[in-house]
């Protein structure tokens, strides 16, 4: 079992009693000094175990607490680090210690429990342990079992999809006990990977879409005669917020997502500046919570199905808008386009051939687990790149951030810059770009070539993982020409629409496109802020506009239905 190490000179027994509730699932150890805790962690790791968390008092007899945390981080960089200050010292120690929290030196500053059932304290502990379990440890409770002889590109992409959907999964070799048990349900020679879901259904997956269809169905599952009030394309923060607010207000709502729920934000290992989550929250958890919230109000989700085209309807409820997918069409009175953006491609043939084999677009949480003790490179200077680098530093031997600019200051939030500067495993290499790369003898990424953008010199360096976060391109090539876009391809809305494209004497509504009844929210919209919170706000703000559009449409439809001529 993974270990929890509790450190206090005088109150280790008290902490051990408080953590008694975890003893079924964790080995709970105590230590009286920082050095004792370090030695204990080393022994656990040497014996093949894992340390999930250090919980320490704010004052230790043999080292400053931040120095002690640095020692422990060097032994177990993946462990979560918590300072639990005794109430007699909490206010005095808070001021000097909290700046370290902002720089990522530790994960939480908590008040030590003062009595039984201090659920506020234990909620924080459980959140951190949950984060550790979802990003570091292989899951104990497995929702989807995958049987494959090797971790090939398809297997890794399926795992990435399942991880982003919040479905715990593990890969088993065909000759393992679990692998043989799963394969016993397969007739004939198996085609890998073979999947067994929680309902014991076994099947072969040839694509991520096969998995999505098996788990969540097809858009064609909606009755072809049914017209929903609003169809949302894209399940990132904007689409999810729109779904929650639309369905909670009684609108029949369908969300169609090309990949996994959460979009680009769903790949973030830890979002620390999202309102209401003082300890941060992973993009996956934020997305799945929003999805569950929308489902509670009646939203239907279909993931793994890109919309290939949008056929605008006719005003006044004469004909609905139609979203076309390979899994069937969705008809809706209103449409919200929230497809977000995609990471820009690097367009280097040798590296494109290794996507999924060490080369990754985005933070690729699943691939991060494969990077233990390797040297990896993150390309990009935005917040997503910073979050990816910090997460990778828990696992990789070294992380290098490559940026073409002279630094990160103009593109990354200050809290991330401070955390990166403090992290000894992360190096920022400015004025640099990747120009080539290639595979090792095992067919996976083994090296890259880096060019200095100032003097043009090139250097080859070993690299087992390359994570590309190169900026954003709009994902709206499927939209009809009736929907106006700016010179960069982002959807134009509201007063940004040129007067020549107005429907009458007034511009469209604030988030409305040049086609009445079709709206845009989030990163896909021209002029948007490109932040998770801003996208969520636009997703919520679009719903009143949808209501305003639907009201005359609904009245017209009711009038037509009640007419004696019909």
C-alpha cells in the first residue's frame, strides 16, 4: 500500500490518531524529525513502495519546514506535501509560509484538526490523495481493462481518452492473469487492444471512437424526429457551462464533442487560478464535475464524434439547424459553437511520424506516466505549457521548456513562472526551437535537434518525451460560409461583425454569429480571452441569448400546431 508520512516532534501520535481513518488503504508512518522522515521515505522507495503524502507540522526541531520539504521532494517528487500547523502557531506561521505555497513548494497549508470529524481538513487531504492517485499511481479500482502486448500508439490514445473521461483503466499483457481472464471471452484469435468495461462486455477497439461509441452511444441514438432546443458543439469549459445553464433552465440540450469531455482544458494537470478551488483542480476533474452537473439536469453527451458540417436552418422555426456527424445527425432550434482551439502542428515529418510514440500534442496526462526517469522537453510558453512542465517534473528526470522568446514573462501567469523558477528539475531555454528529431532502436522518440534562434546553431539532445503546446488554431473548418470569421479563422460575433453581414439595421447579439440562432462561445470566438474562467463565463452568458432566440420560435411553432388548417 502507498504510505503517508506524518512528521511532528511532539504531536506525531495525535496526527496518527487523526489519520486512523486512512489505515485501511494506506500505510501510516510517523516521524519526529525531518531527517527521520527523509530516511523513512528512502527506505520505503528502496523496498519498492510509494509515498503518497507528507504531512508535517509548521515547525520541526532539525530543519526549517520548507528546507525539510525540499529534502523530501528530492526523495519522492510525486508525493503531495501538506503543512498542518497547530492552532497555537497557525496565524503566526501563515504569513511567512504562504508565499511558498504560491511558488509550489508545497501543496496545502491547513489548520491541524482541533477535534473529531474535522471534515474540512480531511476534505483537503482526500482531494490531494485523489489527485495523487489519478496522476501518479495505477488505479486500484479499474473501470476499463485493456489487454495489449505493447503500449502502441492506439493503446496510448485509448488510455488518454479514458483518463480524460475520468474512467480508471489499466493495461494488462495477454499472458497476465487478468489478461487471460479477459481473453477467455474472445472467440478466435484476438485483435489487440481488447477492452473489458465495467459491465463485463468485451470487444476489440480499432479507434478511440469505437471506445466512445461502446461507452456512450452514437448521436443517431437521438430520435430522428426529435428537434432539441439547443445543440452545443464542443465540451470544453464554454460548452460545459452552456450545457449546465441551458438544461437547468428546462431547455432540451445535446452536447457533441469530437474528443474527450473537457477539450483542451481537460488535459491540464492542475489549474491553480480557477475561482473556488484554492488547492487547484485538474482539468479532467473540473470537466467531469461539470459534465455530471449537466447530466443531472438532463443534458445528453456524445463524445468521440466530430461534427463534419452544420446546415443552417430557416428563421421562424420553419426548419431547424442540422449538425452532421458520421454517427448521425442532430437537429436543433439553436446551436452554440464552442469547439475551442487545437494545438498548432509542428510540421516536421520525422516528429509527426512519432506522435503517440513519445511526441505529444498537449500535456498528454497518460503519456506523462511513461516519462519516469527520462529527459523530456516541453515546447511552448503559455500557461498550459507551464502546467505540463510542473506535472512532468514529478515524474521525469529533467524537464526543459523551449521558447522562441527571451523568456516566459510576456506569455505565462506569474504564479507559474515563480513555481517553475523554484523547481530544480525544470530549466527554461529561451530563443530556441525544435527543428528535427528521430527514434531510438525501439521505434520511440529518442532525440531531437534544437536550433538557437539568435545565432542559428543546432544541437542534438536525447529526449524521450516531447510535449508540444505551440499556440492555438481555431477548429471551425466544418462551419458553413454563412458564418463570418476573422482573418485568423476565429468566429466573429456581435458588434465585431462587419455591417455588410448584419441581418437588418442592427448587429447580431453579443455572442451571436452572422446566422440567426447560431452562437459562439469560448476560445473559438474572435476576441475571446483564451482562459478557462472566461470561457466558462461566455458559456453561461450565451444561454439568455438562446432563450431570447427560442421565444419567438416557440410561439410560432405553437401557433402553427394549433392552427385549424393543420
